[in-house]
C-alpha cells in the first residue's frame, strides 16, 4: 500500500525520523515487487528499507523520496522437513514464540531482540553466545530492479553485527535450519534471556539498542588480556586504560563500560541521554532529535578515544546524514 507524506518517527524504536514522501507498506511479495517497480519507473535513486526500525537513527531534518516498510503482514512462516522458511516481515518475538512451541532448537537464543527477521539478517543480530546466522542457511531478496537474488550463508561470510547483505537489495525470505530442541529447556532459556534484558537494559524508554559495537579484545589494542592498568591510572602514552578485572576482558572493554568509565553515563543533549542503566544505550526521554543523538555519540566516541585510545564504531545504522555530519564518528584523534 502506497502512502504519501508519512512521519517516520512512529516507525522507529527511538521515535525519531523525518518524513517519507512515498511510503510503501509492503504486506506481500507482490507488494514488494510493485514498490520496486514504482521506484524503477520514477528513477528514485535514494531510498531505504525499514524493518522493525529497532536499529535505525533516521535524520529528522529532512525528507526521503521513498521508504519501503516491511509490514508484519508480510509474515508467513512455513515449516519444511529440514528447514523453516520465514518471510522478512516476521518479528523475532513471534518467531521465537512459534519456534519454542514447535521445538525449533536455537531459535530461543533470539528471545527479546526487537525487530524483524529481515533486519536480523542484515545486522546479524544476536547475543555474545549466538547470532542469527548460526541458524540461517540462505537469504532470498529482490534487487533494486525487482530481480530475485539468493545468497547462501557461505557466500555472505557474515561477521559481528553484519550479515554482509549487499546494499540496495530487499530481503524477502530467510531460510533457517530446522533443528530439534527440547521445548521446556528452550522456554526456560528464552525466559531467562528476557529477564536479563529487563534487568540490564533501559526498556522503559525508546532507544535503538546498542549504539556502538563492542571494540576488539584488548590484545588488539596492545593490552595483554588480564594485564590492563586500573581505571584512572595513566599509561606511558598518557592515556588511561580501563581495568580488565573480574568481569573478564570482554566486560571491561565493552562499549558501555568504556563510556561509563569515561564518566558519561547519564550525559544528555536535549532529550537524548546515554542511559543511566546501560551507557551504550541512547534513550529518548521525550523530544530528542537526531542531532541531539548524533552530538551525544560524537561526545562519547571522542571522550572514550581520548581517555582509552579506543575508537568506537557505531552499531546503529544512520540514515539521511551528510558525510560531513558523520565525519566525527570516523576520525581517530580527539
Ligand atoms: C531495546 C533494544 C534491544 C536490542 N538488543 C539487541 C541485541 O541484543 N542484539 C542485537 O543484535 N541487536 C539488538 N538490538 C538492535 C535491533 O533489535 C537489531 O539490530 C534488529 O535485528 C533490527 O531489526 P529491524 O527489523 O528492526 O531492522 P531495522 O532497524 O528496521 O533496520 C536495520 C537495517 O537493516 C535494513 N533492513 C531491515 N529490513 C530489511 C530488509 N527486509 N531488507 C533489506 N534491508 C533491511 C535497514 O535498512 C537498516 O539498514 C536491540 C534494539 C533495541 C531497541
């Protein structure tokens, strides 16, 4: 269904967005073909896809010629003997619910991650012990011209929070391996994962989840595992290093820990805040703008870089910003 002049904020988890001049709500494969044909006929070069909007910061200072939104109605799940075929608009919450009930082993590990399966393969969404591509056999998509393209997992070579799906394709279907799982154990694991999220994440406020990717382990930054200096202690280079302590290297070097150690937990720009509960989450306390969020991200990155020599990379996908706006998120000196 084609709509015009649509406010995008309600379609993103952080509730920030500009306006879509054309907004195609895709409820079926046929709708998706129509949307791409519409794009092709008008020669619209700049467009983007919205899944659940759980990992997006959309610049609200501008409008967008075309947004293709995958609706939850584009959401069939088909069970085959050794695989599960999932349409791209299926939300992970439903996939996990159905999967736990049916005993599709592994699917419970995605419990509590917001968004659609389409977004999950683009992002290779997951938790430290599990990622979407642990289950994916194949991804089917349409390219910008509406032609079907197919990618096997081995070809994509997905990495940390990146499924390596080529740009300008729209994922239409994801084929998952069907493994036998113990339903009771899966249900318990899913519940535990959701409880942990409620405990650690600021779920009462709109956000887009982790703002920055967790940086490489300490060895990559020249700090042998388990031998970091205590927080606040100056290194010979004049920088402080975070303590690699009881939590283990990953914990001490997690983006949220670094931001917190840089003293920025709770920092605000307008109504955007580095959450007091989890410093790697930017939360919208009311009327935050994309610029507020961008400024906070730049502040966090500069301060962590200056103090610890670690240059954080955004995990959130940022849409509609000028290269000059994003420059400070790429530079490697404060
Ligand atoms: C509270 C909270 C907790 C979170 N926790 C986690 C977590 O534990 N682990 C984790 O990995 N992530 C987490 N996230 C981030 C988010 O849930 C994931 O990145 C999720 O996979 C995004 O899916 P989405 O459908 O919302 O994608 P969107 O945010 O809509 O889009 C993300 C990217 O994928 C593209 N895209 C989406 N659908 C398609 C499609 N069908 N075809 C082509 N491109 C597409 C978009 O253009 C964009 O570039 C969290 C987010 C929130 C708000």
